[in-house]
C-alpha cells in the first residue's frame, strides 16, 4: 500500500465534495506531498498512520478546530498533525494548503540518525496555526517544483528531507508516560550506529550485527526493529543512500566510486536502488543540484 493510500488525512480530503486535489506525488523515502484547495467544509481525522506537516498558502482566516473556535488560521500558518492524533476541522470560506506526509519509518530513521535517540522515546508535538517562517518559505518553494519532472522531483525530495529534519529539531520531545520494553540498550544502540556508519562501504550481514550485539539473529532483528522502527537491512540501506546523496552533492566523484564507497556492488545496482528510493537516477540527482 502506498503512503497516500494508507494516509487517513489524504483519504479524508479526497472523499470530500468540497476539497480539490490540485497535485500530489509520492516522493520516495517514505515521503509524499499534496496541494489542496477547499471551501465550506468540515473534516475529521481519526488516528492517521502517517505524520502530516501542513501550511496554509492562501485563506484560512475562517478555518478552526471544532474544539478551539476562537483560534483561526491565516496564510503561512503551519499545522503539525502527528500519526495517531485526532482532530476535527471547520473550513469557512476558501483555503489553499500544502501537505507534506512522512511515514513512521522515516520518523524513526531520522530520530536515530539526526537526534541519536530511540524513536519510541520521542513524539512529534501536535501544533495548530504555528508561526515558522523558515518552514513556510520551504513550503512555497516545494509547491513551485514540478513533482512529476524527474530532476525537480529530486529537488523536492531533498527539500522535504530538510523540512522534516527542521520539524524534528524544533517540534519533537520525550514521549509522555514512557515505558520501554524489548528494545536495545541505549549504549548498545549508539555503538551499533557507529559500527554501521564505519562499515557502509563493506558488506554487512544480519549475523555480523547480531554477533556484535551478542544476540541471536532472531532476537537481534526483533529488538533492532523495536528500537529503530525499521528492520536492520532497511536501516543500512537508508544510511548508504544518505551517504550517496552527500557524496553526489558535495563531491565530483564518479558514480562508480560513489557506489563502491557506499557499499553497492556496482554502479548499476547503486542506480537501481537510488532510483527506487528517490525517484530518479544518481546522475539526475547531481544534475538537479547544479
């Protein structure tokens, strides 16, 4: 099931006779985006599985949450709708808004690699009509890109990563009533992150990681997923692709050298994996940056 198909916020708006979907795209890497217009509507969101960042592009002064009728939206106001939240909205007048969606798996990877925290420890704070000029500028930049054109879609993916990282750095806190069971100890998790980062150019097997953690492969895989939010192989692939993006952005190394530096057997294997995750080839990604 695609990110948009499993997204209750996206599906709720899609089912509205008043909302109009102007544009949407799966951006890869567990990311999606949509551009909406709506008027004189009421929408309820009940426990979506996907996190949503929202920015009002125009209108919104008649929009409010049903339980907070005195607080209204406005252009460039942002809303953060975490997975699992519940909210009811009333839209009076016309509104145009952009959504950026990201999966729980993407949140988990960012929590580990960006914040060095176990994802289960953290929660994305729910925010309504937030002022964040940097994010608003990024949303306006995002909607100016053609998400179906390969080079611009790659730009959109990179921009979306930056926007989500900004949200994590500014809007994430410790989870209320935290009770963790079954995951890896924090010190071991940190050693695993360093171990993987130092060996991205080499083959890494589940058995090797399990031996490093002094666990059976079965228990290691289960506990790794508990702590990181994704299976070990998905985490390692995500880190390899992130290193590849950095090398494509910051160096002039040939694609074959980048492929080997990131643990891919060949340039063609690297290209196929990169295209599946990001939506375009490494060469197109580098060209888009230029």
